[in-house]
């Protein structure tokens, strides 16, 4: 965040492909054939349609089945597309729809707060800004769409982290660490976990000049229809016009806006749960 003024194989591996890339292309060919088939398909038919030895097709199908991308009928032995393939495909649909649904609420939130409003998603253990409605004030904050930021020291990052189970949070922190960007940055895992617990209770999360001096932020999670956190909405502003009372007010505004976006996506409060099964209300495992 910155402060500023103003039916046969479909594809052929390239020359640098090698066996691993060839296998990947073949696996994708299998998925495409299964996705287009209205009924489950026998191994022999798949192999013939793709011009593969049956042993090769069987090996690829076994790998895809182990990851949930393909399912085999235990009685007939036929293959069909698996639920994991549906989940991956749905991610594109939901993220594309997410921006369209969130935009009107982001505009309203920007007008209500007078500050910059951001939308971010979690990717590879980092928060990625996917949309923004910029403040019209002379001095304002902004972040480039597509920019990646750490999760431990940003409002959106904390809101996204808080939707995960404790083991996944720890895995991300082990991978990315807790580097200090300012004297305010949280660099201790125990302190971060307590900060996330407090944010869950409040319904919003704050960046108190933890990523960049002079910038404060309040963020809240956006849920999909299953109650899973899929994004974070935030308001960011220069610290000189964002005292503690103003930051708390920003938090309540962004919490309400994020809830409105979530409900527009089909979310119902009773569905709100973390992957480890605990509700997102500050409750923790014993």
C-alpha cells in the first residue's frame, strides 16, 4: 500500500517438454474428454480416443483419481470427472463473479468513508489485490491491482488468514516468515495468533502502520455461500487522519460492507466456519 498525491489429443508439448510435460498434457487431455462426456467412460474408450496405450491411460487416471480430479465407478470401472476438477473450475467462476458483485458495494464504501477501498484474495500464502476504488482526496493510499503483499502485516492479509485453520496459518508463516517492515510489524507468531483472535471477535482486522509507515487499514472477510472466506475487503487511509476512533469506525463500515458482499454471493451467517470446524467468532480449539 502506498500513499500518493493524485476428442483426440488437444495439445502437443513443445520441444522443451520432456516426459513430465508430455504426461501433463495427456492428463489434461483426459480431463477434457471426461468433462465433455455426458456419461462415464470406460478405460478402453478413453485410451482409444486419445491414442494412448491402455497401461499409460490407466496410470494417468490412477494419479488423477488419487487427487480427486477423476472418479471411478466401483461397479462398472468407468471413469467420470471428479469433484476436485469442479472445485478448481468453480474457483475461476467465483473469483470472476466476486469482482462484479463486490464493485457496487466498494463504490458505496468509498463514498461513505472517503478513503480507498480494496479487494484482495489469498494466493500462495500472500494477499493479492484484485480490485480497488481509489479515494478522490488529494492525499490518499493506493495499491496496484495484482500487487502481492504479506499476510501478517496487512489488514486484508489478516482477514484472509483468520479464515484458515490454525495448522494452515502456521504452515504459511513457516513458509513466508514474519519479516519486519516497520517498528509496528508483528514478528511473533503467538502475538499474531492473538491479533487474529481479537479480529475475529471484532469482525474486522487492522493494519496499524505495520506494512508501511503512515498508512492504517481496516479489513473484513468476504464469505462464499458455503461460509468459506474467499476474499477480504479493506479501507486504507493516511495515518494522520485516522486516529483510533476513526480506525474503529472504519472497521465497522468495512465489516458491514463485507457482509453485504458475502450475502450477495449467497452467504448465510450460520454457514460461517473455519476449515478446522470451529466457528469464526473467536472460539478456539481447547
